C-alpha cells in the first residue's frame, strides 16, 4: 500500500502489533457504506467518471456479499478493514478501485466507520433499555401494594413496596435512555472528507456524504474530525452508567434469592444448579450482569487512558478504541436482555417480603412522626422517645406494636391507643403520599405515567 517509498515489507512483529483486521472486520458494513457514499459523491462532483462509479458500486456490493457469506479472505498484511476492502475492490474491478481513495484517508474513514458502528449500537441498546423498562414496569404494575422492606445500609429502614422498588429502576433506566439519545445527537456529525487531517483540495461535497450516511451534517474542523473519540467515550460512559444500574439490581437479586431472604425465586430457566450440591439454585445470570459491569466500566477507563495526553491529530494509539467499544456494547446488550428475562421469570414471595417489611422496627419513623403530629412534640424529642421505645421493645423481644400501653406510657405518659394505627407496615406504606413516595396509589399513578410514555 505504500510500496512506492518502501523497499521491504514489515517485520513479523511490526505486522502483528499493527494489524487491526482481527477485530475491526466487525465494521465491514459501515466501511462499505462509507465507501459507497464517498464514491457517489466523487462521481457527482466529477472527480471520478460514471463508469468508475458503477464499477465501484458493483465491486463493493460483491465484496459485501462475500463477507456476509464468510467467503472473504481477510489478510493480516493488509492491516485493517479499510485496506482489506480496498485491495479486494481493486483486485475485482482494476483501475477504478484505485480511484476510490481520492480525497479521503484512512483517518477520516475509520472515524466515520466507528461513528456509524456506535450509532447502530446506540439504537439497538436504546431499544433494549426500553424493553427492560417495560419488564420492570410489568412487575411494578402487579405489585404496587406488595409490601417489602425498604433498606438503607442494607438494614431495614422503612416499609416500601415491590412496585415502588421496581419503579426506581424504571427512573434510572429512563435517564440512561435519555443519555443514550443525547449522546447519539452529538455523535451524528460526519468526519468523512476531513481526509488525513487538513481536509483536501479536491472539490468534494461533504454535505452530500454526510446526508447519504444519515448524519445531520459534516463536522466543522478537519483536525478535530480525525483526532476525536469523545463520541466513543460518551457512549462508553452511558454504557457504564447503565450497566452500573443493572449491576445494583443484579446484586439485589443475588440477595433476594438467597433462602435467608427468600424474597423472590428464579425458575429453572434462569438459574444454574451445582455439580456437587444438589440443593443449589444459583443466580448466575445476576452474578454475570454484576460481573460484566466490570469490563464495561473498564472499557471506559481504558479508552480515557488511551486518549489522555495524545497530541493532535490521529495517532495509532487510537486503533485501541475499538475492542473496548465493541465489547462494552455487546456486554451491555447481554446484561439488558438477561435482566429483562430475570424480571419476567421471577416469582416474588409475598409472605416473606411482608414479614420482612415489619421486621427491624421498620415503623419507628411512623411512631416518631405520630408523636410530632399528635403530641406536637419537636421531631428531635420524638426521635429520642421512639429510640427509647425501640430499645425497650428489643429488650422484651417484641416489635413496636407488641408493647403494651403501660410500657409506652412509662416512656411518654401522653401516648394513647391511637398510636397503634400507625405501627403496621401497610399503614406506614399507605401513609407516604408525598409526591414520589411509597403509597400504593402514588406508585400506581407512576406506573400509568410510564406506561403511557412508553406506549
Ligand atoms: N486501523 C486504523 C485505526 O483503527 C485505521 C487508521 C489508520 N491510519 C493511519 N494513519 N495509519 O485507527
């Protein structure tokens, strides 16, 4: 490819460290599309002839078929997908193939291919995020009134409902979705035509190639066009945040399926057994969602580290952008699919969750609030009185509603029997009617809000 200047080929180790064809072949579709758009534009502005264009179109179409059919002989000595396709084109159609690279460089070509690939990945993942939101919504709709413990520090805090808990993830995923769309909008400018780094003297029409490839327009600075990968960094950030959300739910499933909790059960199809312990039902899918989040976060940090300190413009370091991006996209797709599948499979144990919702003096806040409302006690004092009642109940081995009136009045003489109305988990959950709170009627409204938004 640069035989004019070079008398010898690369050493074996040079060829090995240099080649990206092993992984960038994944972008063959994007490369063919980019070349077609470029060739059509070249013909339109009169840089190549109509005959050359039809030869290139025919050749690229056949190459696409060869690759799709697994019949294309990828060649490591041709470094990457761009040179592999170009060389094969010239092999097939001769002279015209050699004219394709007029007014472009692999630098703008690869920047375009990666953007196109990431854009497709964003669209696929956005659809999957929506599906996962639907799966959370499905559980939430059924369980707006299903009591479960709400935790802070993984200690019983206040009663909540399974529906409210599911809806928390709907909110998180909705922001992931909106971040994905935002990132897509910023990505959607076309670097093709920036050529090596400074643009070109040929009268190319960058607006035409941008439009042909579905971009909003061409990028405005040729140096930036070939030097920047922040679109990929942003994509990886969105993936990492989304995976981090999924990994938190995965961790909860690991906890909830533990028999000591027994909040939910996953079926045969979404768990694995043990080759030695016959009783086992392991939540491997959840563990792998949690685990794969590590490599997705790693891809983000990896590319940030590749890009930091790189002087403008292109440097071969940037070839290292692809594997992390591909892997993160594929891993997140798997995590989203597995999470949706677990949600559709899981069977909540309402009895266990309701019992746990009342454990650990979870209605202590309700008692304190009652003291504030009924006895006009300042909240700090109410907190102290309630703390003494909890300590007494704990010593007696009962929960708060198990204390007698006498025991309560020994701590605060003004307490009356009305207090028992606020000590059940159900009453506690139902009382939290503030906007965004746990109350079942609230949660049902939020379910409807999202069902309509997603419809
Ligand atoms: N395979 C290269 C990459 O992925 C393509 C760009 C090569 N450009 C260059 N100047 N050698 O980055």
